[in-house]
C-alpha cells in the first residue's frame, strides 16, 4: 500500500519485475527529468516518477505496469524547456506507447521565469531548428519559435509549482 508511504522510495528492477499493481488511488502520473524538481514537486494527487534524464528499462516497465492497470490515468512529463526536455518527452511516448502530455513546458513558463532563463548555445539553436523542421514536434512549434526568437531555454529547477 504505497499510500501509506509519505516519502520517496526506490524500486529495483527485480522488485519492478515482481510488482503487481492492485490499486491506484492517484489521478495522474508525472515523470520528472531532474532530481531537484522531483523533490520540490508537490502534488498529492499524483504518482511522481524521477527519471534522471532519459528513462531506462526499469522505469519504462514500472510506467507500463501502472498504465496497464489503469490506462485512464493522466500521464504527464515535466522536463526542461529545451531540446533535451522535448526529446525526453517524445522518447517517453515512443518507448512506452503512452501519450504523455507536457507539464509546465510551455511559452507561459518561459515568460513567467524569463529572468531565470539561460541563453541558447549554437548547438541548442541548431538542434531546435531541426525540431522546428520536423512535423513530429508540431505541438512545440510555439515554444521552439519563442525560444529561438528570444534566445532562451529554461531548466525545470527554475520553475516553482
């Protein structure tokens, strides 16, 4: 009964393999890219999973088990508003088959936390231009255009929930 646990915990791959989901009392699942944001994200209605960047097999397996038990949960990804954060979101979708939605990864966050934004590197610009040209990433068009226009990116640690 994970509801009785009020602290973060770790599941090994062996534990995840043996895990059987019997009940979920939460409404949504949120994956989080960075550790600082994982610790600061406070959402009692969510299962929050720390990814540490790109997810691995164990984390995908856990997410799949949760989804298989209840595919009607809402699935979100909270990551950096940069090339890497967008790539991680799409990688999650592709490798889990779950339509994760971006959480706090939009133009409104770039505007709200403008003073916390970092300048884009030439490599950032080149990668963002590639995403902009790829129709797969159309939902992030406004975000990418805003980032390029204003020469900014935002680490998720700067965003307060």
